[in-house]
């Protein structure tokens, strides 16, 4: 792969700045920008689009980095550079296993470390205007769910930008560069850095850590980012199912 692209190693400090910078972007967006827009009567739709805008930046940043390396605009080259390969044999087992383990570890850490998680959450609560964006069975993105099937399209935009935007930036673009720097320890470095990205919601970072390390290990073992992509999409698909159930009144 390296013969076809101009991949350069990325220093640890640069990686750290990128991941923490992304966390800071979300932190400012959630705790300053969105509350400001809400206070000034900006529509819920504009607030929601502002909320998901960092994911769009991730998507564009990955493509910019890809092109800057001199890669051509074609699907085959894109898949090769970002390491998206077909899943075969045991890789399907690992994909399914990850979804199960990540969900279980998330719940387990929450239960076992509940006092710590609660203290962190209480110290850094997510603004109510932001939590209202999520589907609670009655509303999504500040709109009543009942009868508003267009909200499904809105969620699919979020779903795509969240999953694909993160995956092609973190795993697709940055991971191969980190691997040139950290070698066999990349899975540890990347897992910890991806966890640090979730520090904009500190209580969530505590629960993300086990799954981040496990999946980073599997990704490095098979050199295939499709596993992480499918797993990420599956986990983020749960709110999509909840929204669908709300729309059909189940």
C-alpha cells in the first residue's frame, strides 16, 4: 500500500493535538455554541445541523488528507488507502464479538463504576438543549416524532457523518500514519487517543475505554478497518431502531 501512496508517520504529539482538538471542538459546540443559538431563538433544525457539523469536518478533513498525499479520486484507491477490505471467516466472528463485548463492557463499567461515572456526569452535565436532540420516544432534534417521517432522513445524515466521518479520519487516514510511528503498539496508542476524543463527555470516555482498546487490537491484528466500521455502525444503529419504533408507534 505504501508504494501507491505517500503516507508519512505522524508524531505522537500531533496525534494527541488532533484528538484533543476534536474533543475541544465538540465541547465548545455543545456547551457554548448550541446553548447560545437556543437562547437567541435559532430554529431547532439549525441547532441540530450545527451540532452534527464537526462530523462533517472529520469527513472532509480525511478526504483532504487523502488527496494531499497524492491519491487519485477513485473507489479502489480510496479503499486501499483507508484499509477497507472484505470481511472473511473469523473476521465476522470478531465483528459480532466486538459488538457484544463493547456493549457488555460499556454497561459493566457503568454499573461497576457508577459512583465515579455519576460524579463525573454531575460535575460536567450535558446541557439540556443538547440532550433534547436525542430521541426520547416523543421528540428528536427538538421536533415531535409522531408523523414526522422526514426526521428519519435527518437521523440518517447524522448516522452517516458520525460513523463514516469518524471512521475514515481516525482509522482510515490517521491509523496507517500512526502505525509508521508506533508499530505493534499502535492499538494501545490509538485506543487511548480515541478514548481521549470522548472527553468532551467525560463520563462517556470512562465507559468507552475497554471497547476502544479491544477493537483497536482487532483492527491492527487483521489490518482491516471494515471491522471497526461495521461495529461502529451497528452500535450507532440502536438509536435509529428506536426512532423507527417511535415513528410507527411501537
